[in-house]
């Protein structure tokens, strides 16, 4: 019996609890509070790895281009603090990554003019965000399962691969909810598409099952930056170079693909759990791997760069670069616009 099969009874219990909770919301037994402004949730039905973070950045930028004043609300998963906290007031960052969480800190870094707040109690967080910053829309990060805050629009990300993966829920599998939970969504985003053909197949499958608008998303490398100096490198900088990689993200294989696309000669990839905060021992082992292999660069993700900050310890004198990625809509932009028009009551 494999470990995942040993965990199946726990997945059944988890699934029963999820079903009962959703039923309570569906029939009105669980309370739902509506925010003073529209709320757009971006979430998924799996335990990460769908490219949600770059899509939130893309969506917020899209809303800004439409003349909207968005604010971002996140739980701040993995942060070493509790309660409501302003991560960015739209002008400058107001909290360190360790107290804000890596994803909110990244939002604060990449989204100019956009307030970013965190609160494990999303209803309270939305209320305070409106009081402090007067946005005309809240973008709720990772909110699909957080149903106590009313959403005017639920956007759910999933990869094409998820349609064929085993259906087991946590902890035996990777799903937070069964595929049928997509019926609650207003828009499905097929992320990390390799090409239009992959998107078309996934879109046809999803539309036949759920009759919802579907858009396609491609994630691509945007910049290579040096940690600390923020110096930008040419995209060919890693081609043929000996690289030791390290990452603490849900889908480490996607980082492998990015480095492969950049032509890097990856000697080793040190993988850590999602949202991992690096210890001095972690950094020492990464440094030893760099020295032993005669590497020329250490490479990591932009989320990991945020978590590292200036605390690189024994890696201080080594060349560390972060790979920044962006999401690009490759199909269905008109569907996204139509959904957003409904959110704002526009024809």
C-alpha cells in the first residue's frame, strides 16, 4: 500500500467536512457578509502550483488600466504575525516579508499605487481596507474556499494537467475540493498553457462540464535580477552557465522548466516546501553545493527572493539571481472583460 493510499481515509473525512461546510453556505446556515465594494476572488481547488500569484498581479494591473482603484487582500499565508496589517499603502511597503507573508510582500513590490493588506479574517480585512484606502474593488487572494466574505466574482485557476490528475483530496492528493466545486466559479483560468492547442482542449472539456467562460494563461520569464542590487541581466545570462537552483514553491518543476528554457546547466536544485523561510543551515548547504560543483550562479524564484531579503548569511558573496515571471492572457480576454463589466454593473 502506497503512502497516498494509506492517507485515503483521512481524505474521505476531509471531503465530508468540506461538503458539509459548503452545504451550510449553500442553504444559508453559515453567515456571509457583503463588502461595501465589489470583491473579486482569485483562487484554486488544488494546493498551489497554478500560477495564482502572477495572475493576481496581471488582474490588478488590468483593473488599473480600466480606471479602477483596486486593493489586494490576502491571508498572508506563512507570515509570522497575526491580525490585520497594511503591507503597502500604495506608495511604499509598510511591512517586512516575514510579517506580511511572501506573496503579499511580492504584490506590494510589483503593484504601484495599489494598497495591499493581510488579515486571516478576510471579512474584517476587507472592511478595514475600505475604511483606510477607499478602493472601488477588492481583489481577494486565494479566496475560493473562504466563503464568509461575499464575492461578486470567483475566478478559479487550474492547469490543463489538473483535469486528468487523480481526484483524491488532501492529504492523499493535492485537491482542496472536488472538480465539481467549479460550479461556484464565474470564470475559469487555464494557467501555464504551453500553447493554444493545449488551452483549446482544456477549454472545451471545462465548458462542456460547467458552461462557464474560460480564458488561457501563459507564464513566461520576465526578468533576471541580482539579489540586493536589483541589477537586471540579459535573458541569455544563464545560457550554458553552471547553476545551482533553490526554491520553496508549490510547483518546483515549473522552475526547472524555466531554467531549462533559459539554457542553464543546472547542477542541483534544492527544493523546500512552499513559503519556506530559509535557515542558516539551509543557506550553508546551498553554498556548499555551489562551491562543490564549481557553479557560476545561484538561481531562485522571485518569491524566494522576497523571503530572503537581505538575510542571505553565508551566501552573501555569491552571485544570486532571481527569475521574475509574468502571466500573459493568450485566449479569452474578451470573456474576462465581459465578466468584469458584470461585476461593475456595466453593459
